[in-house]
């Protein structure tokens, strides 16, 4: 009987592990698709020349090889790995910017502004849906909106801080995400938080 139970636990652990791996892969795939979609939107209406496209492709392949070679190195510290990876990414970005004309850079800035405006419209609609589904009061909506604007300002400050490395930015953004969750707990009731979690789970399962 003990062997049977042990075997069942082992199978359950394997199934859970496999499920977690699939979930991780799916999330990674979704993030990659989202990143690709964002990148495509930023390069919209740039009218890149054939030479620019060819050079960008070459830069991309060179960067990809550098990162692959870096991943193969075993005798380096985590700190050195992160530092060199950031340097490679920075070099790629600088090379890309050097290929663009001032007009194309202006167009990218316009595309970014348009993207931000679309995100703001989406956030506003999301807040309205939340108000209806969670039965939020006007005061709660105002507090959530103020909290969101404060968080966005902090996110921008972190991303624009050239003194921070990419890993430091990531750490601070993760910490900010945790602070945002705590802010929600102070604004919403236990019942509203529970309902919001149910909505989140349904959305997650529905997207699979």
C-alpha cells in the first residue's frame, strides 16, 4: 500500500511539473508574441530602405550569435553574464539607431505616443468594466485611477533612469508590482478582491 501511495505521489508530481512547464512555455510564447507585436507597431510607416532592412537583419543575427555564445560560457559569474548581456543589447540598440534617419526616429516617437494613447484608452475601458463587475463606488474608482497614474509615473522613472542596469530595473519594476497589489488590498473590499481573483483565473484559463 505504501508503494502504491508513493507511486501515485510521484505521478502527481510529474503531472504538476509538466503542467507548470507548459504554462511557463505558454506565458513565454505570449510575451514573445506581445513583444513582436509592439516592435512591429513601433516600426510602422518608417519606409525602411532595402539596405536598412538588410543591415538590421545582419545586426540581429550578429546579436543573436553573441548571446548564444555567451550562454555557452560556463566559467563566468552571474553578474558578469548580466553585464555582458546588457552590453550586447545596448550595442544592438545603438547600431539600430545609427541606421535610422531623423525623420524615421521622429516617426518611431509618434508611433510610441500613439501606442501609449491606445493603452490609456484600454485601461480606461478596463476600469469601467471593473467598476460594473465589482460594483465599485465612485471613490474607489478615483482611488484606483490615482494609484494607477502614480504607478505609471514610477514605472517611467525607472525605465528612464540611465544609472540603472537592466537587471536593476527589472528588480525595481517587480517590487513596484508588489506595491501595486498591496494598494489594491487597501482600496477594495475582501469580497471585491475575491471576485477580481476569480475573474483573473477565468481570463487566464480562457486564453489557453
